[in-house]
C-alpha cells in the first residue's frame, strides 16, 4: 500500500495557469490552503476595473457544502437566523449562523438550488459545525469545495460580458437570483451576487471546465475592459460596500478563545437577518435575551475626515482621546467615493447613526510617523451603493 | 564551620532554578547533586562513543519562557528549536501525519474525515481556552482553600475571577474538562479512531491511568500548556539534548555566585529543635544551612532523607500515600544511520517529530490493562523522536540518536523487582514494534540503553521513575499537591522547603516549582520578590 | 381551555410521581402518563415466573430522601431496614458488614473501617445537602439565589473544618482502589467496598471519581440499606397513591410518542395511539436523551445543546438476574438468618477492576461481580411458600455487546453468571426452576431508559451538579420553554431517592409560570 503524501504548501486553483500568465506582481497569500493572488498587475487598476468595467476574482477557495435530504429546510432554518422558508428555489440568501449563545460563527450565502437542495457557501470551513447541527436530522452534507470552482465577475460591464459569452437570458437575473445556463457543452450556475457592492455575478462550475470559462470570459470581455483582480482590490471594494469579513471584522465564535471577543448579529449590524418569528434557531434564546438587555458592541460604518486611512486605530468618544470606546477593524481610502472610510466596533451605547466619534490615526511620511485625531461620523448606508447594482435588466455599462 | 543561607538538594532543573533565584537574591547558596553530573532527569549523557543521549526527558515545551528570559538562559547557552512534524503509523500500512502548516495538517486529517479536519480548529480553540486558564497559575503559588490569610484569600479570589471571567458555558466546559477522560473529551470532537489515538497519547504520558480514566483530559492539557516562542502546544528540542537546560541553569546559578557540588549525595536532612540545621552527606560530612530546599520528590525527601521522628505521623502517612507510580520506560538508541519508514514518502518532513505506532483507542487502553496486571505493555504506546534529524550536536554526522519513551512500564513486575532478562524483553518489545514499520531499523542499532522505572529511580532519583514526581490526578493537583496543607512549598519543619515537581504545577521540564518555591522562601525571609510574573494574555 | 393541564408528567417513574404529587399538592392540575401497565418505571415489582415476583430493576433502597417521605407523608413498609452485607469468600471465610462494623477481618481493618465509614458518612451528609438543592447556575449574571446557593456550598465545605475539608477536596476526585489499598489489608473488604463504588457505572475501582459514586450511594439513609415490603412497587404505589390523593391523574399504558411544540414551547404531548393532551408545561421523567432526541427532537432545540445531550454518557453496564428457586441455595459459612442480608461477590479490588476491563471493549466480564439478595426470605409475598427468589445485579454487562445481544449471547452470559455464583453456592444450579436476565439492552427496551442506564447518565464529576445533565440546563428547566426534566438524568442522579423529582417540582413552582 503506497500512500500518496498530501500536497505540501499551497494548492493551485484550476484557474491558476491563466492567472500565472497574467501575474506580474508575484504576490500570493494563503486562502484556506489555496494560493490566492494579492494582485496581478496593479492593484489600483484592478480596483477601478470593478467600478468602471469588470474585474474577475477567483472564488475557488470558498467552501461549498451541498445540503440535501428530507429535513434540509428544517435543518437550514435551525442553522441560520433568517427565515429560509421565504427563499424560493433559484434564490440566494445572505445569512449568518450562530452558536447557542447567539454569537456569529460565520456569514455566507445559501443557494436554494432546487426544491429541498441547498448550497452553503462561506469563507471559513464548517463541516464539523454542520455535522454537529445534523445530529437527529435527516440531511446529507457534502463538501464540494474541491469539486466546484468559481469566478466572480464584478463591475458595470459584467452583464454585457456574460451576454457576449452567449449566456442567454442573463439580463433577466435579479439580484440574489441564481440559475443554471448552458455554457459550451456543459452547464454553469450563475448567481447575481458579489462582494463588491456593484453590479456583478458569481459563476460556479466544475473544475474541468475552468479554463474554458476563463478563456471565454476574457475573450468576450476584451472590449469591455475585463481585468483579473486580486484580494487587495476586492478588499477595497468590499469595505466601500460595507461588507464584513471573518477574521477581520469579527471572529468565528466557535474558534474564539477569549471571552467577549465574539459578536452577535446585532453587534454586527445584521439585525435584519434575525427573524424571531421562527420558533427555533440556533442562538434564538440568547439573542432574544440580548434584544431585551441590550448589546455590548456595535459595528459602525465611519466616514472619517481627511484622507489618511485609519488602520488599527482606537476610537474615542471625544477629541481628547481619554477613554477609548472601540477600534477600527477595516479601513480604506475610497477612490470612487473620494472618502476616508472604515468599519469599526464600538461599545454600546456608542455607534448611533450620526454620532461624532474620533479616531487616532498613525500615518507615515518618508519614514517618519505622525499621529492625528480625526473626526469620524457614524453613517447608516454603504459608502458605495450605485443604482446599477439593482437594475434589472442591467445597463450595458 | 560555615553556615550557608540555603542548601538546595538536587541539581535537576527545578533545584537549579530555585538555587539560581536564591543566589540572585544575594543569598549564599550551595546546590548539592548526588551524581557526578548535574541535571537529574534533564541530562545529556555520553554513554556510547560520540553520542549524547537525552536519556530521561527528551523534548521541551513546558520550560517557562518567563524564567528562560529572566535567567538569561540564552546567554548561558540554551537554544530550543521547535520540531516539524509527527506521525502515527497504522497497522494497515497507512499513517497519520501531523504537519506544522495548518493547511497541510487539515488536508492530512481530511484524508480520514473532513469533519474531523474541520473539528480540529474547534478542538484547538477549546483546548487553548483551558491552556490560558491554567497557564495563569503556573507561576503562582496555589492558595490554601482552608486558610483565611489575606494572601490566600487574594489568590482564591484571583482563581475565582479567572474562572468566572470565562463565561457561563465555558465554566461548565472547564469543570468537565478537568474531570473527564481524554477519550471522552476527544469523542466530542472526532470520529476517526486513529486521529483520536494520535491525540490521546498526551493524556497518558507519564501517567498510571488509561485513556478512559477520568482526569486524563487534564493530563492532556499538561502536555499542551507549554509553548515554543508563544506557539502554545508546540514542542521542541534543546540543542545538544536536554542536558543543555541544566547546563544553562547551572551556569546562571554560578554566575549569581552560587556554589555547586556534584558527587555529594545527601544522606539526611538534619533537623534540630524542630528546625533544619543542614544536611549530612553520604560521606558523613555535615553541612549547615539556615534553609534546606529539597528538589527531590516528596517521597524521597521525607521517607528516605529524613528521620521519621522529625515528622509527625499524619504527615508521614500522607507522604507515604502520595501517589508516585512508575508507569514509563525509556529506550535510548545510537543509530548508524537514519532508519527508513516505507509508509512515509521519501523526504517526508514527518521524520522531524514524534512518531507513534498505536493507531486505535482500544490498543491505547489495552496497553494500560497490561500495566494494571503488573507488567509492561505488550503493545506499548511509544513516543519516539530522532532529535538528530535537526540537531547536529548529539551524534556524529550521518549518525542518529533515537529516544523512545514507553508507556506503560511498571516499577515492579507483579509486585517484585525486575530481572535483567525482563528488562531486555521489555526493550525487545519496543524495538520489535518500531521494526514492524521500519525494516532496516534493527540493523542500524549500534547501542541501546533500556531503562525501566528501576534504572530511572536509581540514577535520576525519581521514585518509581515517575517523570512527574507524582501522579497528575485531581487529588494531587493545585492546592492538593503534594498533599493538602503543604502546597505552598513549605515543608513540615521550620526552614525546610520543597521545590521539585511533586509540587504545583507538577512535572515536565517546566522549572515553575523551583521558581515558585524561591518566591515563597524570599517571602519568608522578607526579601524582595525577584521571581518573574506571567507574561500574561497569550 | 378547560381540558388543558397545568403540567403533564411523562413517565410514572418514582421521580415523576414525586414531582406530580408535589405539583398537585400545590393545586396544579397534573396528568401523569406512563408507557407501561404499572407505575414505578424502574422501581417496580414484576412477576417473572408463575408465582414469583421481584423488584425488576432497582431492588434495594439506599437513598430515598427523608424530605420526600416527609413532604408526601409517605408510609413505606420495609421488611428490613438495615440490611447487613456479606462479602462472600469461596472458602466460607466471609466478611460481614453491619453498619459501621465489619467482622471477619483483622483488628486493624476493623478500626480502619470504622474510621473510613465515619469519614465517608460525614462527606455523604454534606453531599446529601447538595442533593436536595437545585444546582446554582454559574454565570456572571447569576441570580442572587444562585450566588447564595454557591456560597452555601462553599460554606458547607468549610464547615467541615480544616483537616476534613482538605480530605474532602482530595478524596472527591479520587478513586476507591487507592483508598481501600491505603487503608485495608483484607482482600474481601477491599473488594466489597470497590464494588459499592462502581455499581451501576462504567468505571472500575481504579478509575478516579469512584469515591464520589460511593458517597452518592451513602447520601440518603446514612448508609442504611432497606428492602420495601412487596418489592419496589410498594414505593411506587405509595407515591402514586399520594399523587392521586393530591389530585393528579395517572394513566398507564399511555406511551408518549412526542412532546407537542407550539410556537417554540412545549404545549402538550401526543401518545403512540395518537391521543393528544395539551398543557402549559411538560415535565419529563424520561432520561435526557430520550426526552430531547426522541420526544422533543433536535430540530426544536439548538445545536450545541443537542450535541451535549447526544454525547451524554449513559451506556448501562449492570444487568439484573432473577432466579426462581425451589429452596434457598446452600452458602457454606452462612447461617440461615443471614439470608436476609445482601451478598456481594467481589473477592478483591483487582477482581473488580478486571471485570471492568472487559466492559471497555464491549465484552461481558469473564468473572463478573454481583450484588445478590433473597427478597423472599423476609417477604413471603414474593414466592410460593417454601420457594425463593434471588435478585442479583450482575456487572459488567455492556449495553452494546461487541458481538451483539441475541438469545445465544444472553444465555451464554446467564450460564456464566450462574456458574460464577455457584462457586459460592454449590447447589445453586439444582435449585433454579425459572430465570430472567435483563441486560441493559433489555432494560432500555422494557423500561424506556436510553442505554439501559439506571442513573439516566453516568454519575461522574463531568455529569454531576452544575453539569447534570449538561451545563446550562442543570436547573431542571430545559432550553425549550415549558419543558422540565424531573428524572435521574437531572441533578442529583439515579437511585430511588426522589430528589430529582422533588427539586424539579420546587423549581417549577418557583418559576411561577402563569396559566
């Protein structure tokens, strides 16, 4: 019996050969065992492709679980905080799931593939939690992460590119809709979802057709300004869109070691995802208690004066900076909004919309560090939220 | 005749640590060692040609970094290098590897179960939570729960607040963790037998309990709470073997002006008028001191090195009933080359780490059954390492040193002493087990030292060869260690202190008991506390 | 709604009856539904052969709480109130226990035994205080009464005095084997005490925690053992009588299929026959696993809670063996009057440990251990005149036998058990006219206890007090509104004590649910 050694180091996604051809930066990092590019040519250009034409991001490392069986809906409905019975086949739901204490384990998207068949897609791995939740239920959970690859095609020309690829009827797909489409001699699944806050799609297919998809997309996209993008550009876009990320803006509760470091959906500003009309779901009792007694933390979107990103800054309630009330978790200069934006977490009762807070920013100019106290306003809406994101059918650009 | 401020009996790592702190505080300290070399069970012995064996303790993780830093051990020559793997060889020809890269580790576990691979993260987090709880107490003196002294109340309150600070469900988890068996603990996370077997070993090393015995989850923690450079749970090698730890400590001790004497076995701790007067050596020489600190285990200290009439009966009986059980043996082997393990891919990084040959929970437990019957395990749990894979200093180039820690191996065979023949059979049992997975192993053996608890006791002075100076069961932990009412390093006689691993927080090359005892001694002498505090929040 | 009960108690085990009776006494409208035709659950007397009856599972009273007897003004007749114990030796040199005295051992052992008993009873008394309290919640936002109970527990331990407190904190986590070896020379003495420490558990005398299980056994009648007249059913009947007197309705042959949940709260039950009863509260006397996994179902509770319940350790190891005898078997060295006593076969601690070894691997003990009594000796109602019944607890008999339970494996084990006893009772085999062996698998089937575990869950420190059945749900209220647990799976645990039922009733009444 010879045992094949498991691959050492980072894995390559099925799109890697094409990515390698484009790559001029040689900056890769780990994403759940895969090599994921920080960028390919120039992160600023890549970022602007999302806002101006279309960017392509490799989603392959996302974990994907197929959930089937007679109890699939009951199971998913207990798993996540929102009411999944409202999500019809062909729809995708953004959802969070919690432990019994109402602390967020992760967020992700759930695809209702067909009646009673779901795919859960998230950044972190959850087989252990999903199986634990399956005790006493008739469901089957299969990890399809390695079998299914994916590309996000995001930006104002994304619909045009898909159309040019010959994807029939893509323009009728509404936000958070999904459908399967013929592609060459196979089927691909496309959802109108994304992590950029702009018009965009995510395309899912089996690994063996990966390069065909890439080639077709880039061929069709040539005249629409298509560009491969890495995580740096995506990160900037997702902060503008006000999306949170695991291990950045919150920690998965089931692997959080220190008390009080995890967050509830309320504390992450996801109240709209918690549906108390459901009689039972994980965390319901704890969340009901929290609703009564109030939350400890509040996630805030901050519009900060000036132009210096507030990376890792403390947040204060006064400009004197005596007592910190929280800290920044994500910060960026928004090129499209021309705004200094950030996500942060502050202790309640701070964090009300319109509240003026202060952040202590450290910045460096020619090796010398300076610090400044900048006013930061708590805002309600995503920093970037163009109407084209919602338009169905979408415009050509 | 000269009267020392303090005599420390035994130059093991705890004795030396204690002596170093007392000397650093400005006391006139003499440290006595019965052997002609220092280190106790923390040694590198040259027993065959140019090989240096870590022939007792063999890997390092628990050594408190606070002490390492505080005593400047790096400058005194100590270097710890983490190791790069670990493996369990399976009867069906497969193996389970443990890789330092967490993604590769995940991939490897996924070969057996995706859910187990994912659960490892939660397991690590939950275990880490317990580590963080206990780590806070390693460099603290356990409070006496029966006392109303402000110091004890303060420590009790600290314990309470640490516990309460964990949060409700975590408190329950903690209670369960401290009382359950390692097998049950693992059952709550994993489904794959070999994965559970691989992880359960840490629950029984050095312990006269089986993986199903309540209390072994804590023993697992005892092997997880250490770290290498803040990497909690990681293990490493001391460059040059474990003797380097003792060497660095003694160098620090002497740099603070301490005096070290080897070949100076203590026959008796001399007591006069209810107070220690000094020690009498086996040679008949008497040395006076105001304080005597014993780094020996409590049984050896009080049953062998003190006059029974100096102790009260109840104390004596309690010491007598203190559980120090021989449950481990050791093989130290000089190898002509690196053995091959056909199951592993060529050039596998897994050789740089601990290797095991038991792949099921049942085999783990059955190994314990043999011990209960008064004999060594016929299919033992062997914790095998080849430090020379990464350490060039312990064997000539191209040659290797292999250390095999063996669980279980009783102090006596069915109630009587071991014969030489049985010792050889024991060694053969271990060699055969390894040879099952490495066909060229036997031919590479140049020299093999087989040590049953008897040899370990005779040489290192550990009662029954128990590596922890006493079982790590609930009844012998924290304020119960070594015995209730004596958990604060003070002996039953004025001026007598205990600084060995029989005391909180227990064994392993940790140096914490030595350091904690020094703190109590300095407190009694009304000298400033110079012992280091916890690094905190890690 | 007039037909809505205040509370439905699922299962008429002794705890269910205690709880029902106390709730009814407080003026609540209570319905008790029992699956079997008899009340009592595992505390019943059943006929197993024409003319022969026996207490089918539990057969001796150790720890029926005096508070329960008092609260419900029970009148339980016993044929013997303070049974002695005889540890059998194959050579007829038995060791006899009577309260705190032991004979048949050396003087040193006699003195040690008195001291041992004194200490154990002292600790058992302390434990008894805990048994009758609701475990406090450990939480930063714990209520004042939780904190008060916690402080009381601490204070009670401190009140033992310095030396005893130290000893308590040391012994509580320790194993019985070390304690008996430290103290006693006599093998029989060591064996008998070891057996008492491991009965009904998945532990051997070397397993830490076995002092606790021993103390638990003592924590009722101050260590006294008694045999109720007419067997265990008389206890159950007395409780049922009290419940009815207080106004509760008890219906037998009504197996509950599921607990009805409406809008996220327990709202009644549905029986196997499809009959539905609605109520404000459901109180389950079933074990926690059956309650949550079967009656409530995982979908109605949360993941971590389900996971904890799923991992409750409750695989029984104790079998019951009942023999119809045409006369008392000869036991060399035992006088006639002594047949009223309890006999144990556990020649030494190592023997008990070895018997446990098999259980770890899903095998029955090659040399099992026994607790034996002849209930008909004093209680003639249990057997035809001149005939006798033997009731024996045999250990270790795993719930999940590796080779599977079948008639073949069952009768092989029965044969082994009888042969083992015959080493002490040479003519036993000749006297047997009928027999019944209940393995844990049979107990599960007939008494609806998951794993056939009579404590409804191992009584180990990790499933004790704050964490019984699981952390966060130790206060009888389950994390499903309207659902309570009142059986042995809740604090304090098994044995015919009634403590869990009584504590649960107190919590329910205290919660002041509004109708």
